[in-house]
C-alpha cells in the first residue's frame, strides 16, 4: 500500500492520538474510595467504646446547629479576607474575624484548583482525581457519599442559588434552586445579582435547613482583569454586605430556636497573580474558611488567629454539625474548635466517630494498615476512651477522670491528624492495563516513524507502507488471539475496574486489531530495511556528510529538549529551554550568514546567497509580503550571486543583521510575560500595562501592534481581504474598548463598559469571510486547476484569517507577541530561508521551535492556571461548550497554530511538486511525536514521584492537546498537498 509521506504522517498521528487518549484515561487514577457504597437506608453508627460494660450511647449525637448557610465565593483568596483588602473592603467580615463569634481558618485546597473538584472535596471530604479538571467543563452526577446526600436522606430541606455545577452534581437534592452559568466569565454583575435577589425572601422563611449560595462574580473579574483590578474591591464590598445581611437575619432567628445557626464563608479555590487558577501556587490553594455562630462566643481579649487546615475538613465538620454520618470517603478531620465548648463526653464521641471512619477507610485501601502510626494511635485512643467511659458511667468525677479525658482527647487529635495525612498522601490506583495498551500504541507509531525516516530523507514522496499483507498473515491472527486472551484474563481477574474492560467487546477488539496491525507493519518494515540495507546505508552516509552546524543544532536541541522532560524543574521552567534554543539558533544562523557571505560556496556548499540586484529600502523589505519573496524553481535557476557581486548590493547588510534582529525581538518578548514557577512572581511589562493607571499606554501599544499586524499581513491578500482585514483589526480594538480594557483618545476613562458582544461578532464576520475567500481559492486551484498564484493567495488569506482571529482572542498586552511573530516570520523568510535556501526539514524544525517559544512568550506555562479561559467567551452571550472549548484552545495555542499555518504557506509558495510539503508534514509529525512518546514513558516511571500531580500531570494534558492540534495541522498539510498532486497529474496527462 503506497501512501504519500504526508498522508502517512497524518495517519500515524491520528492513531497516536488514540493511544494517548487511552493512556491518559488510565493514568489519571481513581482516588482513595470506600468499598461500602452509599445506600438509601441509614447505617447504624458505631457504639461508644467502653471497657467491660455496654454503653448507653449507640446513636448518632444530636445536631449542633438548627440551620446552616454556606456562602461560597468563587476564587476567594485568603488575603482577600485576612489581608489588607479584607480590612479595606470587608469591614464587617474583619470585625467577625477579630472580635466576633467566629472561628477562622486558612483552608488548603489540593490541585487541581478548579471549581468542580473543589466542590466535591468540600462536600465529600475526599480528594478528587486530577482528571476532574477535564470533567469540570461538564460535571457528571456525584455518586460518592457526601453531606448533601446525607442531609437529604435525613429529611433536611436544602435550597441552592448560584453556580449550576451544584445542580449537575446533586440533581433532585434541592427543594428549590436557581443555577447560573459558571463559564460565561464576561458577566460579573448579573451572575451575582441572580443569587442575591432571592435572599430577602428566603431569609424570612423558616422552611429550610441548609442554604447554599455560590457567588461567581469575583472569579470572573479575576479571569478578566486579574486580582489587582479595582473591580475586586467593589465585589468584596458587595460580598461583605451580603454576609452582614445573612448573619443579622440568622441572629434574629436564633432567639426563637433552641439550637444556634451556623454561617460558613469559604472559597473553592484561590486566584493566581494573573487572575486564573488550576495549579498549585500559594495564591491558588489558600482559601479562607470562616465559621460564624452565636455558639462561638468569645471572651474579651480572646484573640483567635486563623489556623491552617485542609479544605476536606469541612465535610466532616458539617456532618457533625448537622447530626449526620460522616461521608465514607472523607479523608478530613473534624475542626475541633467547633466542638470545643461541648461536654467532654460529647467531644470524645465526635472525635471517635471521625477517627473510626478514617480507620475503616485506611483498612480498605492499605493492606498493611495495622502498621500505620495513625491506626496504632487510634487503637490506643479507643482503649483509653473505653476506660474513660467506664469511669464516667461509674459517676467518678475525680481529677483522674479529667486528666484521662484530656489525654484521650490529645490521643484522638493526634490519630486524626496522622490518619488524615496518611490517606491524603495515599497512592491512588492506576489503571495499569489501559496505560500499557496506550503506551504500546504510541511506541509502535513512533517506531514506524523512525523506520520510515530514511526513506523520507532520500526525498521519496511516497512510502510503501506494509499494511495489507501483514493483516492477512498468520502472524497477525496469532498476535490478535494472544492479545484477546490477555484482555479476557485481565478483565475477568482484576479486582479494580479498567477502562478498556468497560468498553464494548467490539471497541476493545478494534484496539487489539490496531495493536496487531501496527506490530506486523513494524516487522515488515524491519525486514524490508534489512533487505535494502545497502541502499539505506549509502543514503544515510550521503545525508550525514552534508550536515551543517545548524542541522546539528536542530537535531541535538530537539533531542535535548526531549531528555529534559524527565526533570520536574525543567518541566516547570520549560520556557527557559525554548528561549535558550531560539537564542542559540539565532547565533548559529548569524554564523551561517556570515560564512555564506564572506566565504561563499567554498565553505557552505548547501547554503548560499540568493539576492536580488535591485536596491530596496530595508524597512520596505521587512514589511514586504512573503509572496513577493517566492518564485518557482525554474525562475530562480541560474541566479546564484557570488559574494563579491553581493557586496555592491545595499541589501547584504540586512541579511547579516537579520538573525540579530530576531534575537533582539525575542529578548523583548521575554520581558513582556514572566512565566513558569520560579519567575512568575517577578514584575514584568504585562503587569505594568494591565494596571488601571496605565490604560493609556496599553491602548497606544495595542493600537500600534494592530497597525503593524495589518502592514505585515495585508500585502499578500486580495483587495477584498485587505478591506476585511482592516475592518476586522479595527473591530478588535473596538471590542477591547467596549469591555473597558483600552481607550479611544476621545473616550472618557469612566465610560460605562459592556460585554462587547456586537463588536466581537463584527470581527467574527470578517474572520469567516477571509477564511472563506482563502478556502475558495484553494478549491478553485484544486478542482479547476487554475494558476499557481491563486493557490498561493488562498493559503496566505487563510493564514491572515487565523492571524485576525488570534488578534481577537489575545489580550491587548499580548498583541505585541503576535506582531513580533509576524515580523520574525517576514525577516526569516526574506533574509534567512530564501537566501540560504534551507530545505523543507530544516525550515519545518525552525517553525516548530519558534511556535513552541511563542507559546511561552504569550505567558503560557505547563500550569493549568495560565490558561486564559476568557478567550473562549469572546462574542458569546451564553455558554456553549463546543465553541467555548475551541476558542479557548485556539487562544492558548496561538503561537504553534500561526507558525504552522505560515509553514504551510511558505512551502507551498515554493512552486515545487509537493514533495517538500509531504516531507515537512512527516518531519513536523515526527518532532511532535517523539516528546509525547518519551513523556508517556517518563510519567509512567515517575507516577509515584512527589510532584506527579502538581508538575507532571498538567504537562501530560498539555502534551495530549498539542498532539491533537498536530493531528489537525497534519490533516491541513495533507489536504493542501492534494493540489500539487492534481497539478502534477494534469501536467503528466498534457505531456502524454
């Protein structure tokens, strides 16, 4: 079966995506869970321990509170309440913290710090799996045991207003609810007003037991303008007034009831310095937890500093407070200050129930649980508790009873802390079977890539893929039967659930067929390679003999980056690797241009100058469109110019200076956004521009960047596309002005802002128009067989449409990143790739390197927190999952996408027979596949590493998404290359 090298690469990447998806599904494990599933019937609680006699306390303790109000403020950071912002904007809350009847804590949230997993942690007390960061977009029903389910089973009436994620997690649990969309981040006013408008009515009523309020406005402000925005202060003041209204109402009701009420103020996660969340920085994991009740009266001079606790501790505390069983999967411990004022027997009873629940969970998840220090402490505390109860029932009120009770109390608290820590750090259960199958598919694809590389280096446009003959061979059926037997054996003997075992047999069989086919194809390719060994050795020798310093740098740099993925520090600071490689590349190119100019062809037989005799203005050269740089091979033949002839040309110095210009541009971009972990807190230009005091400077820079973008893009477009591009870029500025980020010169700073829906959709119209025009030209060139120029213009217009879309999705302070990207593309095309005539493989690797570097130049990192989800809601007035996801991905991967689209245009504009595009597609797919395959092996071996969830797991998600984008790029390569094949066929028919 013969395939073009581009089509072969696209098919391999598509298969690799399947393998990575299976691996990711198995890698993100099921967290520690109890084997006892939640049932509708009430479970009999454990009796009170007693030595030698039976206890008269065999039921759950009565509730401590009559009503509970949970006020959850999304992205509420601890310093927003306990810091200077809290003192300034939340005076009533500050009074409650310092002097009121309250207990305050700093609750640590475990990564991933996104809403849905945090709600699960608050209500179940368990640690959600990292894969919940993906499910966060579409929350499934929560099946684990949780406080909401226990409260409903106990007949308590629950009312909810706020983030609709709760409604998805707990359907049919609320007697009254009003959900709001959590992902429409442009709205931070109505989304909270829709919650507060119910308060007056609900607080006057007494027909509820639990009231849950989830406010989203603060989180949305953070995503839009960051934690230092003046909007933060207004929102905190609004929340302070809401809290005062609730607590005042609860106090008035407490006089009419026997039990007091409880008000809980908390956040689900924090907010990074860029306004996002999802990672594990201190700002993202530190949230305030304030418990306010008339039962917590403090004496004058009683200073209570916020204590550090775990976010999972709230579930056990709420269950005890409402007189409910503690959720079975909870790894949290009871917040002791809540019960500190109760009699000793009640305190010990509460602590015993919590410690017993944790010990059962430990027994079900740790085989050697008896050796665990926490379990040993629990058994000791339980024995002492029994002795204390015996003395208490004998009505012994001596000092011995008091001393023993204090000792039991300390023993229980120590056991709680140790058990909770042990369960929180307990290794989760990986789906090793799915991981192994996914890894096998990825490694098989990579092996096929590597075996095919010598053929591609020999300039072969097509590859003879050994696929059909192995499929019908005896070896294929033998391997398929062996794999099927292993699958049956694993699925029937495994105690833990495997993803592949849950698939239908037809789907699982298709996976086995795929693995068997790839194995047979690899074996056939190896046999063919051995048979043709002489030819391949000769081709490899010819290829290696002509390698230059740039070739070696591209190879060693790519391999060095792959090897660096095994270290957590290099993963956290991966941007530094790409910055170093780009800078080194610029220096190597500078050496190459100098050598080609001063020594000519004697030193560099591969690369030589191709310059025009016409003298041009350097600025005009820089801004000139790349279409004017390209010419067919027949036109350029025989135009080689010697160095002596070039010296009289006024352009030679621009060629020599171009690598240094690129180096300066990259250095300026590094100062725009600090990223990574070590330097993310350092001041950079983006923070200075986005502050409210520098809105005029931001507006000027954004306007200048849009003008530069237009000048660099418009020359390759048709007249209609030029007009559409100009209006679209003007619409981009109007959109940012409408939402209040930039200003027109005549616009007052206090202008009323809007969501910018009309302006953004105005830009979308021109984006679609330009993309449609470019696609029409491509189809015309392919179907009708028009001239070469039509196809070239069509590709450039598609590139221009993507640039316009990127300008709309990027934040204003990142528009210079896009402008510099286009400038570097223009400079490299005019003065590096064309004059030195780099081949398709070299140009492809350079495009890949620059695409990766620009991914980090725009402020991205391997942390989930740097994803700008506000890009997914540009022009949307309601949440639509598919468009929001696509726009968020495009906004995140602007750098790789723009550089890949420019690569397609650049190679197509050469006017060759299509082999360059095919080899470029193969090369691009290979250099994207090697890091993915290597990283999968690395994270498998490092799955017990200390930083597996905070460092390696987010990077795995990024690599999976990057591979999916690579598959789409390879599909575009292959589709574009069809035009070349059709034109070649037409020429062949004409000559025949």
